């Protein structure tokens, strides 16, 4: 009886160790792929946030904080075509 319990315990411990090693080898690559995906997604989102912030800053400059020379010339051309150009 004692020998059978020892054999069964050894068998279940062997299965447990193999299962633990197998699950570890399946789990670790998943963590690396997930972490790479999360980092790349974060970089893409930060780039898009920068594009959005840059576009917003351009809109603010159109409101009059700082108007580039090209825009002044374009506004004068459009204003003279409409008929009511005013100096900036």
C-alpha cells in the first residue's frame, strides 16, 4: 500500500512539474509578444497625439498668436479678391 502511494505521488508530482514547465514555456512567449504589442501601440498613439497637438497649434496660430508670412500674403490675396482687404 505504501509503495503504491509513493508511486502515485511521484507520478502526480512528475505530471505537475511537466505541466508547470509547459505552462511557463507557453506563458513567457505570450508575455513578450503582449509587451511588444503594447509598447508599439503606445508609440503609435503618442505619435498620433503629437500630430493632433501639432495640428491644434497650427489652428491657434491661424487665430492670430503668430501668423507666418505665407499666410499673410495668402490672406491679402484672398481679401483683395473678395474686395475688403484689411491690413494685418
